[in-house]
């Protein structure tokens, strides 16, 4: 039975049964992660015609590229012949797309153009054969995509514009990306991100930089934002830290002079990878090395606690505890979106 969403003042955490098992992992991949708009990469990686990136969304291989007219296209990275990969890795300036399995060739808009050694195939007409498309969008120098159906990006963008105003991202230049492996369910990592309750206990260095006592939380339909004043004259400067979450697996950490984006990629029911990208305003990138060191420290602390929490969820000794109305509204919001998704699927299967 799926727990029904409850008012925040009555809320308990999500049941541990949703944090393990192949069936649950498969559901999350197909119905939540594949269908949700998420940051895939900085737009600078596909700035010119034929530039392309290879990623996965909800376990589905995808290919995103810029066509000759400058339009962004997204496709499943799956040839229409026998499911071979169209591209094996990111690249620049491709004139065409050539399947790495049997050499079928497509143009940059996904239209099949060349099929070697298919002359004897009866009634074989390539004019109506195209790569299967996915939805893509650009926002504030970042590429978003999904491999399923759901709310239009215009609806998502309206929420993003409210909690992460484009003016706060103006002038940000992509610098680099790191990845972190965490031996925990993807939801365990997201849960941890969505509350500052643990910051004074787990993150001594981070806690010294933010004014935890005035931590603020705001919710929209598809996003949440946690914010607090930040005082750090050496690395970040003075300003506000805004930790923005976009359902189901994207984060934007908007800090003085920089933005960090996270995409949480589910690998198995007990493992995820976090793609962590850095953007800076001109002049601030000189602090990137120190930024890396500090971010690595915070990520190591989060990795440690998430992996321990996952063991607790798997132990059989845990039953869902009460949530803090003051510190866990964003977590409550996320888990209620999960509950609704699980309830819809259960209703459809009965």
C-alpha cells in the first residue's frame, strides 16, 4: 500500500521499501527519471553545428546535438536498423551521424540518408525512417532534456524562473565537471540534499559559512529552494546561498560568483552517480581549485552519511520517522511527489 500524502505537520518519511529492489529501481527509471526534465550538460558543449553529447536519461541512451541551422535536437542514441549506437562519445563538428554498428548514416535532423548493402531489401524506403526523438530545451546556458512525457518545459521554466531568476545566472561560464559515486539509492541522495537539518551535524566547514539560524525554504509545483545568507570573504564572498531542486533529480547551487549543478543518475537500486558541474562569473574561476577542494570535502561528507543511511534503510530496523516542519518541507514536497507517482502506477496496475 502506498502512503498517502499528508500535511507537513503530520508527515512521516517515505517507507524504506521504496529505496531498494530491482522492481522499484526499474519503476523509478521508467516512470520518474526518464520522464523528468533534467540538466544534461552546459550548452557550450554543443555550441556549433554537429557538436553532440552522449548521455543516459532514466537508463535510456540519448544523443543531443546542434544541427546546421543552430537548432538543438535530441534523439535516442539507437539506430533504426538493429539498435546500434549512433555515437559512442561526445564530439565536435560532425557532418553526419554514422551508426557505430553497421554504418547506417543519418543527417543532423535524424533523417536516414545512407544504408550500405541494403539493395536487395524489398519495399525498403528510407524516406520515412528517422531517429526517435526526445524533448530538449535550453535555459540560462544549460541543456535540459527528458525521455518521456509530462509537463511542458514552459511550466518547468516558470518554476525555475521564480526560484532561480535568470539574472542570478547571467554571465556564468562553464568551467568543468566532476562525478561522484555514492553507494546508495538515488532517492537517498536527493533526500539528503533537500534538508539543511543535517548541516550543523555533518558539515562543519559548510556550517561555518552559512547563517543556519535564518535558513529559509520555498516550494513551487516542481521545485524547492533552500536559502541562507553566506559570509566567506576568502572563497565565496558575502551574499546568499540558494540550493534549488528541480523534480526529479536536478540541483542548482547558486552561490556568490558561481553556480554548481548536480544531476543524480541512478545506476542500481543501491548506487547512484552525481554529475557535478561548475560555472563561474569572469574572474571568479581563479578560485576553482580551492572550490574543488571544499566541494570534495562536502561531497565526501554527504557520501558517507548517505551510504550509512542506506544501510539503515536496508536494515529492517527502521520504520518511517516524523519530519521536521521547520527543516524538512522540501523533503516532504519531494516525497509527496514520489507518493503520487507510486499511487498512480498502483492504480493503473489494479
